[in-house]
C-alpha cells in the first residue's frame, strides 16, 4: 500500500483527497474558458467526443470524478484534483463550483491547451466551500503555496496580497499600503485582493479623514516641527499637516479612530452621503463630479473585498530572522549545534469524531513545504490529544527509524507538559531515542523540556521564541486546512449518501 510519508505534503494519510476549488480564472493567471466558451460544448467535434469517451471508459477515477462534480454545490469555493496516488495535481477557485469543476469533464477541456495534457491524470476531485469569491481567491492562493500542485503554474512564488496598515507606535499614526507589514506597533486590515483598488480607496479615504501617508518621524514635543514645510497634500486639504503641528495629537488620533470605525464596518453613513452627493451633482448636470463620486463609491465598496488576518494568514509577510532564531534556540536549549531542521506537530479535531494531525518542517529557519505531512488519526476514539500525539509520533518516527532516515534536530509539540509527555511515551514505547524535544504552550508562551519541572519563559521579542511560534503557528494553520477539508468532505458525503471507496482505505506508515 502506498505510504503517504513517501509523498510530499499533498497526500492524506488515509488516502482522502483534499477539497478543491474551481473559478472563472485559472490559478495560472491566464483567462480560463468563460461561460460563452462552455456553451460551445454543445457542438463538439467527433474527435473531441471520442477523446472524452476514451477517458470515461478507460479511467475509472476520471469517470467517478465526472459523476462526483454533479453533486457539488452551486456556490463559491475551491476544488482540488488528485491523481491515482492521492497527490493533489491542481487547485482552482470558482464562483460556481459545480459549473466550473464540471467544465474539466467536457469535450473542450480535452482541446484547451492549458488542460489537454493533464486531465487524463484526474482520479479524484473534491471541493471546499467558501463564504464568497474573495474567500475562495485567498484560500486558493494559500493552498497552492502550501501544496505546490504540479499543474498550477503561478501562485507558487512568495508574492503576497497587500495590507492596509495603520501604525500605532507613533505620536501621529500614518496609513499605508504594504506587502511587508510590521509585526508589532501596527493595526492591520486585509489581506486585500487588489493592490490597485486598495490604493485608489486610500486616496478617497484620505480626502475624508485627512491622515498622513508620509514616513516622517514626527515628535510633537519638538517645537522645530512648527517650522517644517508641509507637502502638497496639506495645500489641497487632504492632510491636516501634523508635520507642521497644525493639529494636536489628540485631534489627529480622533480622526484615526474615525477611519478605523469606517474600516471596521461603519461605512454605511459615509457611502449614503456620497450617493446623495452623486445624485445631486447629476441633477445639476455636473456629470463630471457625479462620475468621480461614482468611481469613489465603487473604490470604497471594494474595501470589503478583503480577507481576515487570522483566517487568511500569510506567514511569508511577517519576517523572522531565521539565523538569529536558530542561534538563540541553540543557546536557550543548551544544544551542541544550531537546529537546522525543526519539525512541529499539531492536532485538530473534526466535529468531535475525527482527529487529524499536521507535521511541518523548517529548514534553516524557514518552511520547507516538501517536508510537510498530514495524518488522519486512526486508533483514537473521540477527542484525546495525548493519545493522538502518541499515535502520530509513533507512526512518524518508527518509519524514520526503520528506514534509517535522519531525525530532525529539534521536535516541537504544540501544547503543554502533558502533550510533551505523550510524545516522549511514544518514543519510549517504540524503543527509539528521541531528538531534542520541546513543547510550546500558547496561552503564556511557555517552553517545556523533558525532565524539567519549570518551563522556560522568554521575552516576547526573543528570537528563539519567535521562531518557535512561527513553527507552532504554521503547524496549526496546516492542521486546520486539513481539518476543514475533511469537514467539508464529510458534509458532502452526508448530503449525497455516497462515500468514495478511496476514503475507506486505511493508510499505513
């Protein structure tokens, strides 16, 4: 039986497929067939029909997938396609999951240059329903970066979506669009799906709330600032010129709070006022002003096309110096060398019935995606984190031991002393000497070590703690992705009354 650990992070330990999304534009960044082109499928050529018939008759997985998409919901989401080994080969997004995913099983897909060479590899397909198109777009981006499917050409790089950042550590907070936000001293909104629309909306908001966007380090206690010459934005009344001390710190911060209220859902009143102004301008035949207001309203409305900081995490944007982190860990943990290979384990629960685990791998302080693994816990009934950790550690390290593969320099367990002891018990029961191990408890960020009564407590800015947090948070995020995929799969199977034969298989380590 295929061993999931022999594959990259795309394969589920139980042989299940990841849920995938289809959308109107492909993940490659090119334009996928639109609704009009799908209509042409009503008049396919005999050659194309023959190719699809061959696929349906000669590829059981392809035929089963074609039948499966007919039960997909007609709502936004992402879909994942897998080959016969259970490896995800393509991730897409969709406004309408059933229509978009179903288009891959039409005759046109056998002709389309972007799909013709690989659709014969499809052996299974699943979906993950999303709340809206923005959620689907951001989820697709995250999955592609994590999974690295071989037929997704773009989105595999480290390009990220932008944020709107309001600094909080300055006397006069500034507002800016950034792809590299501060990890402290700032309030973030986003990520946003369009940098151009975000910058346009920023200009409109600046005319209303008159905040600064410059990088000046203004000190209101220094009287020399009153001789500073403000920029053009102050002259056109788009900034209150705190650089010239024309506004008090208290009044400026009041304007910033009004901006935050607007960004956090208080936009109805302003948009209503702008619509009234647009109508009035139209009545007065001032069509140029009416058109400008119309465009500004659209820009502000597009501010809702954003994700949530926690839900749509982009770990790539929050920089942590990996070398300093490794050096600090070596010192804090008393290791004889820097931990070049770090692995982190986390547990997630599926509605109290199924439990899943993730294992992430960091190489030289940075995520190494080919080393990611996912496990469906098989020998534990109900919710039991300790036994679940025992199982995944035993499965993982018994295989490494038997195949004489290298252990990580440092193994980190998400949790407290109890979770750490469960992992130690797994090594003891397998008669295997463990690597250096720690657990990290989230609430107080305490680091527990084997045989030590008291935990290590580091400052929040410690390089060692920040690297461990990065590993822990990445393991948690990856486990939650698997958890949501399985949850949606269970809901789908419950709705249709069908269950894939592949989902009945039990993986072995």
